């Protein structure tokens, strides 16, 4: 364990759904003690099952998995669950009102120096922290799913988040092997999910229009921009596309065509007919578990090639 993680040996995970359990798997594999707080009656069985599912990916990343649940605890009482925590990673349902009720309780029960992090995928920390006596303690640590595998964590401060809280969050996630990216301002949906939503919007439109099937569109993405963006994001890719003149040349010569293409993009509606069409095509030749395993194995190969694993 590195020096930074020595400061954060005890982590409390609030909410043990897909994201919370994945976080727990990573924390445990990094040698931390994890307390899970979730009111679901069978939370023990469910979390241990998700840990078993995460083990192959953790092993492929070079992390130990023997006795992975040795330092795993369950505590249904919220106050007791967070009382001794060095870090709290909150993963409760995406409802602002419930988070506004939960976080002041966490603040009261936790130590004054406990790092308070939220996995919310789009709710601003400023809104969630209303009701907290010290809103500067809260910062968003939004992972890309699954957290035990994909490196990105969007660290999003609220208007009153203390800069020291941001620095501690970045140090903590970095020590876990993550790639934290601090956003410069709060924005609905943050960045990764907005980009994902924008691409999916046009993907749905093309499928609804009968241009391609879902499988065909996925093949197009993974055989082109998926490969490209794994090594160079959109801006760097277009910078290279501009030749010796870089992005300025690209924008000058190809920008007008790109802008015209923007005007042709559409926003489909997920009405009953569209949902039925998309659902009917959602047959990818295997069950969800098998597809998840194949995805994770391929993702690890890409990460290794990029030096991320």
C-alpha cells in the first residue's frame, strides 16, 4: 500500500448497487478495509457475488484477489457505518432530495477530516450540499462504469467545495490507480456522459431511420472512432487531421462541412415505437454475463496496450 492510501485505510461505501459494489471491489483489492451501508436485505449475498464477478478483471490488472472479502464489513446503521471512516464514497439513488437528506446525516456522523465523495452521474455538488453545515467537504467523484476497471473519475467541485478537498480526492483516486480529471465548472451531466449521450442520440436516429442496424452501427464505431479515440481524443484527432497546419487548418478547411453536418443531426424521441424497435434489435448473440466478461477482457487488452494496466 502506498503512503497516500495509508491515510485512507477505512472506506465506507454507501449504496451497494452496481457502482457501489464495483468501488468496493477496487478498494478491497487495494488493501483497504471497506464497510458497506445499504438497507437492501440481501446486500451481503449480492455484494459478495459482485466481488466474485470482478475478480478476473482485478487479477488481469495485477491486483490481488485472494481473500478479497476478508476486510469487508456490513453495517446497516448509517451513523455507525461512517463513524470511523477515512473516506465515504456515496452511491445512493440519483434523487436530489434523498441525497440532500442523506449527506447532512453523513456529515454529522463522520469525523471532521473524513473525505466525503459522491458517485453521482450528474447532480451538482452545490445542490447536493445544501443542508450541510460544511459544504466545502463534499466533492463529486463520478466514475465511468465499471469503477474497478475503467480509469476515469470526474472530480467535480461545487461552488463551495474547498480546494483542499479537491486535492485530497485527486490524490486518493490517483493512489487507487485511477485517472481523475477535475472539471473547471459544474455542468449538467458532467463531460463523459454528455459525450456519450450525444453520440447515442445520433446512433438511435440512424437506427430508427433504417440506415443501419444496432449491430452494424456498433461495428462501425468499434472499427473506426472507437479505435481512434482510445489513443487520441476528438480534438487531437482533428488536430492530426489538419496535417502540418494542425487544428487551425482543419477548422479552416473542413470546419464548414462539419458545421453543416451538425445542422443535419436529429434528436429522436424514445416513444413506444422507438423503444420497441431498439429492443427488438438488442440481440447480441449471448447473455449479459457473457457479454460483460468479453467486454472486460477486451477492455483490459486495450488498457494494457495503452499502458493503463
